[in-house]
C-alpha cells in the first residue's frame, strides 16, 4: 500500500516512515521542514525506491491536491502538527493555522481525491496526536485517556 505520511521528518513521523518502508510499503513523506523536522531522521530510507519526499505545508491546499494527484496514496497517516506547549503560548496563531486549518485542508484534499477515485470505502485516514494534550505528569502516576 502507498502511504502518505505528513510530518514524516519529525520524531514520531520518521519512525513511522522507516517502519513502513522496512515492511515494504511505498511512502510519500510530506513535511514542511519546520523547527521540528530533521531530514537525518529518514536518511536510512531516503535512497529507497519505496520512499519519496514532498516538501509542502498542509495549509497549502493546492500543494495537497497536487500531491494526491501525483502520488495516488491508498491511506494517510497524519502526524504533521505544531505540538510544543511553550511555542503554543508564545505564538498560538501558528498552532490554530497548522493544527486546525491544515488538518481541515488535508481532510478535504483526501476526501476530494478518494471521491474522484471512486473508492471512498477503501480510504483510511489516521490522525495521530501527541501526549502533550494531557499536560504535565507529576512525579508519580500515569496518564489515562479518560
């Protein structure tokens, strides 16, 4: 299966990219290469014929439409996000634009692509978040999703 992975040069995204390629999946890594990205994270798969890279921002709908049309992915794993709490306090607008508007653009581009492809029932869109949504953990205890 061909996967479109957003944020694939980030800490978690790059692990997803490396694992998917090692398991024989074609991977299109879409990353804006912001402060959280590091191309070295995917250096081990960069020369693989199963790997391709697109530097783009999920806020750019035209770029997303082009990437879907060019690569024709069978699934999306969405990890691209602004996620550092300190940065969210200093510049919340970037978080709103990327995490809300960018995710909306990606969802709309995916929906439009799979609707045109005539196979919406086979489409998979996985949105991965961060543990930072739970806040700080004290010296003891564990987080729960409840």
